[in-house]
């Protein structure tokens, strides 16, 4: 294929890991994807804040050692849990590259909000609460670098729901420009009352498990989780292992702070830029993991853009009916879902879909469907401020 | 110590030449607004009302004009001045916004609403609370659809924003607009972040040969020293190698306070811009150290 060796010699995803309501680790996540049913639940104390199901991580997370007391947030514990399960891969990564040549690029929107809320609501003393290492989003990258011994540049991207998409793009740029040889890239988001109530205030919540692209969809549900991708420069004809980032694109809608441009132009621009960077055409994309939040306006705008760029034959689905919307973590998380399902040669179904919105002329999958393992797949994420990212992934 | 440094391949070792083509900055201390005089590169007091009279905003809808936060207003004003100077109204360039705390005062208000008697959140506060709110408003007001990133990294946020911007130029972009800014913090639980004044600055960075050159980015060096001795060794070797001056050594800024008193996570951009006239005889270096970990960044700039 025309994108073959040239692009495979650039940025490879050599390891990846995820934690969400779908499961702890890639294997549990794969089983959930194959089942294709919702993991959203109302049986959680935070569900009442939005009056809808949410996608919490129920397992106990890694406790941070006392030396990292100042960084102790649920967001950082999600990150630590995800990275600890990659300890062998991290050790191997450090054996391949000098630590100072390994960057850390994270994406999040709320960082330690949940913990601040817990402390204030619990009437706890804020005296030992360290703002600088818990609340500003940059503290997440600082924590990972410090806790896992990466000595390269470390920073956080925060562009609302496309945060970790921009983290992937930023890491690619750091690697392509020669500033680094590898990057640990992650999306991390802990459920927080402020975000649940914020989306409720915008009236974009579905009181039942969300059903993106359905004729009767009412809105979104939120989830939490973490996803880490280890990205490395692969030289020459070495195909690397795992997957590779074939292309990426981003754009601004320039339309509204929270509502998408109904014409889908911003989304289309990001997807077209990703195709152009990958040097491929729409026909080369075997599956698109849609942003697909389940809100009336978002889904309609994305479907319009997809139809214009890809027509109605490309297989598409949103996985947010299973996991909920992981906000700043969603792009990294859904990129990992794409890699997991591509390795098994299938595309996940669009959970919750009962009757496709007749206004949408795109191919939405109502059940897990086989795809060519050698095809390219695309993952879309669109955020507040009209910030759009599109990532194209292939198998190495 | 083997190759302990990540360095942007700018300068003589590579073909990439990154120039600063235009600059602007504003600072608000108390109720007084200061703006960078782009010829003299000093801060001068201006009427605070200029934040309500931003040229872009003439075309912005009323709802936007009512909802803009101080950070967004300063962002718009700074970008407007930076682009006016170059007369590049229609030039589309990727935008990198560097902000350590984002819209922290809006988050403070939301927290108060959540935890107080209201127990509900205003939708406009919620949409204004994201780190990239100023870039979203800017895009709407100017109909700019180019790629945009928002970077955060504590008190090294400006330096990391510059790293992101230069990596984009190294990957083929012709221009990148870098804006760095943070508000004064009025939220009690966020006070340890030490931000007592509003500051926002912008750099138009370019590899183009047909734009003015105010200064050249000679290099960006990242280092994580294990101890003080390694740090000093690293700093001294860079200074000696490049015969450079250190920008933070100068205290005065001809503005509302000394440079040391610019209490804001984006202070690095003020140190750079307010010293460009004075120090740009030889190479000058901005040395910045993280206040929460061992990270340090060294930005080297050369006169045109």
C-alpha cells in the first residue's frame, strides 16, 4: 500500500494500556469491546450529580507512596495504575533510549478537581493540600516524569475533550523534530462533580445509557479512565511492533464554544488534514471511531462531515455508549480501543443504537464487524472551543 | 552524564532558523493596565478600556462580548497587537496557547457554586472554565480555523509553549503564533500558585524569509539535573559555550514593578521581551527552573 514503508519508519506505538469502566488492562477491555454492551451504571454516588448513568472505574487503584503525597489525586492514581502495568515495557523503553530523550505528554481537563471537591465537601482541612501539584493540569505530566523516571520534556495539553488527541499530535511533533526519540503519551480523567453538573447545566445529558446516532438520542454520559501509549521513532525499514501513527490533523470550528459547527466543516478539516499527512485517501480508511457523544448537535455535525469526506460505505461507530465520554482522556483511550480491535480484526459496534437517525447517511455498525487487519483506522475527538483532532492508526 | 539534554535543533547545526517577527504584551497590576511599547520594548500604562475595545471584538456577537473573562480579553488584545504590527490580518498560523492555571478563577466560582447553597453551575461559567476558552473565543471572533494547542506546565509553561511551537515549525509549519498568559488568582485555595497580576504576551514565530526579524531563537535546552552541582555545571557550560548573558539578572523593567516582582507563571515571556533591547548585543539566555520538580529550561536568543 502506498502508505507502507515510508510512514512505518516514523512513529510507532510499541506498547499501550488502558483502564476504564470497560476493564482493567487491554485483555478485559478487549472482552468488553467484543461483547459490545454498555458498562454505564447509575449505581454510583456520583451518578446523582448529573442524574444519569456514568462509567466509573470500580477497581482499587495504585496507592501513591508517601514521597508523592503532594501529587495524590485520583487522576494521578489512574495514571500510576496504568503505567505500573506497563513496567516491563517502560524498562525496555529505557534500555532503548536515554531517559532524557523520552518525553511525557499528557492530556486532561480536570486533573485533581475530584479530590479538591472531596476535601471541601468532607470539611477537611486544606492546609496540607498542595495546589501546584494537584490542580493545574501540568502537574499530571510532572507526576509521571517524577514517579516513573523519565527525564525528557514533560507537559500537558488541555483542549477540553480533544486534550489527549493534541497530546498524541504534540508527541509526534517532538519525535519528528528530533527533540525526543520516544514519548509516553497519556489521557487521564477522573469523574468529578463539577464536570457532571456542568454538562447537566448545558442540558446535554441522556438520563439513560447514551445512544449515539440513534434517532431518539438525548445526550451524553460521562466516564473516567486512563490510556497510555508508548510512542517511539522507528528508523529505516524497521516496521516496529504494535501499531503506528499514520497521520494526524487538527482544526478549530470558529463557530461556538460548546456547540459544533452544524456544517461539520471543522471536523472535516481535521480529518482531511490527517488523511493528507498520512498520504492516503478516504478509501484507505477501514474504520472510523467516531467522537459520537450522543448529543443531537454533535452527532449530526460529525455525520455530515463523514458523509462529505467518506461517503456512506466506511464502517463507523462510537464506543461512548459502552464507556461514556472520558473527556480529556477520550482520544488516547479510543486510539487504544482502535489498536486493540484492529489487532483482532474487528470494529466495535455502536452500543445503544436501536434506530439510526434517518438524517444520517453513514455506515454505523450495530454489531462488532470484521475489518481487514491491515487497514488504517481513524479516531476523532472534538472539544469545547471547537477544538478538533483526528488520528489515523495502522498495525505495524 | 551522557547527552543529558533535549535540544531543539534550531541554530547552526540544523537548517531550521526560527525568528521572532512580532511581539506584544500586556500586564494588569491592581486596576492599572500596562502595554508593551513595541518600538521601545517597555511597558507603558494605557487606558483599561482598551480591553473592551479590542478590534476583533467589533465583529463578535453580543453574547461573546458579555462572557469574556479577563484572561480571554487580555489574550485577544495581545494577539490583536501582535498581528497589527506585522500587518498579517489574513495569515493563518497554528496557535499555541501556554497557560499554567487556565481559567482558574472561573473554576473557583464553579467550585463555590457547587459547594455552596446554589448547588448548580452556570452553563456560561462551565464553558468558560476550559483551558482553551480564550483560543475558542479568538477563533470565533476572527473566523480562524487553524490548528490550536493549549500547553500547561507550572511556572515553565511559557518555555514549554515555545518548545511546542518550535517543534511545529521544525515539522514544516511556516508560522506559529505563541501566546502565554495567566490571570491573577482570586481563589483562596489556589493562592499557592503565586499569581498576583494579570499577564499575557505573544510572539509571532516564523521560518519565513520575508517577515521582519526582531530576534532569532538560537536554541531551547531541557535538562533535569540530579543536584545543584549538575545544574550549575549545565548552566555554566551553556553560558561559556555561547558567551551569553542571563536575562533574569536584570531587575528593572520600566514598568509597574521590577522583573523579580512579576508574580505570574508566564513571567518568562516578560523577562524575554523586556530585555530584548538591552541585552541583544550578544546571545542572551533565559534560564527557568520548575518550582515543583527538577525540570529546567534554557532559552537562547540572538539579536537579528
